[in-house]
C-alpha cells in the first residue's frame, strides 16, 4: 500500500524563485489528501503531473494566507473542469465564510458540494477515519489558532501464503477468514492454524505534519514515535528571537523536536524567503538529528 507525501510548496509567508507557499499531497492507498493550499498549489499539481480531480479531502492548518490562498483557485478550477463528487474540507470554521464571500461576489455556484468540518483549535481529536487512515489534529502554538495533522495507517489484514493454501486445496471462500486471523477447520476435520498459512501485515506507519508553531512541548505527545515528522523550520537558530517574535521554529529546534519525540525521519520546510539556498538549514538540523531531509518541491517521500 502506498503511503507517501509529495511536497508542492515549501516557502513561508511569500513565494520566492523555485519555492512556493506551503502545500503537500499525501497518497494513502491511492486516496489523496491535500494538506494546506498556498498560492500556486494548482500550478504545482500540474507541474508535477498530479491530478487535482483525485483529491477528495483538504486539510487547512490555519488562516494565514500562505497556507490557504490557493484554495479558491483550486476549487474554482475543479468546478470549471466538471467535478461533481463532493469535496471535504477540514479547516478553521471561518473558511466557510471566506469561501462563500468569494463565490458570492464572483457569482459562482459550484456544481459539486463542499462539505465542511470545523476544526477545534483547542483540543486534539480524531477528525476523519476511513478504512485506510485515521487523521488526528495536533494543537500547535502560533500567533493565531493553528493545528497540525497526524495521519496514521489502519492495520491491514494478514497476508495469505497462497502456495501453501493451494497445496491443501483450501476453498477460496475460506481465504477471508484466514486474512482476519481465524484458524480454519477443513471438511475432513484437519485444522489449519492461521499462523502457519498467513503472515502479519506491516506495522502501520504515521505521518505528522506540524505547520507553523513555536517550539512547545505541549504538542510532543501528539506526535510521539511517528515514522515521518514534517516540522516547520523557518529560520536558522541565529534568528531565534525573530522566530519567537513570529511564533515560528528554527531548524535546530525542529531537530530537537524530532529527537525528543523519537521520530524515525524528519522533513523540514516552511523556509524563510531570506534563505536563497537551504544547505545551512539542513546542516543545522542534521547536527542534532541526522535523519533529516529538506522538503524539496516535486519530491515524493515514502513515509
């Protein structure tokens, strides 16, 4: 099962040459989840050969423009391209008012339904669940209410050892029972132990997305032991006072978070436009947490 994230935007506040405001596309078992939607997101989808029509779920962390100014354009293009299936938006409550006002003054009536889910910015909660993934909020510490999102795979059914089952002439209709972990008694009375004819599926993985935030231990429990942590790293640590002033994090602090929560991998992004190259940010983070990578636009990272 695919569980991977493609970076569409990695810049903070304003776009710079070759870096766009924040947006990511998560693929979980060929279902697509858009995380934030900065200006230019639909252009990035086109550039990297990703189909907007496959996106059914959008998660917006907070209402600073670099995280949602691309939304109205994306929704409008979906309308013009003939979308009719519903689209689900998980975001601060005010997003519904913002979008309604824009559609009102452009005299636009979407041909598909927008289904809104207002996020509680004070209390972490499970906000979405299907047979593939569970999505929980992470309460962050930013200048305005802001939540991250943790995506955790559902445990898959056991894998069948088909060659062994065929050698026993086990009927196909018995396979689902074995996949669910049951032992099986054949018509002749022989019992097949599940452990002998199946193997366990992979351990579910998790992806934690920490948008704009101060370094704050309050959200550590929500992301503990995640497989891949994306954490904002707006500044180098010599800009710590500026980071505190703007409620952001340094690359060094992002690495300290990853180390403290026992993450397996760290992706850093949301880079200030003051940095034309990113090597120093990467080196600073790797000095604390070696398993760090830059969130590079157009790159897909396996969770």
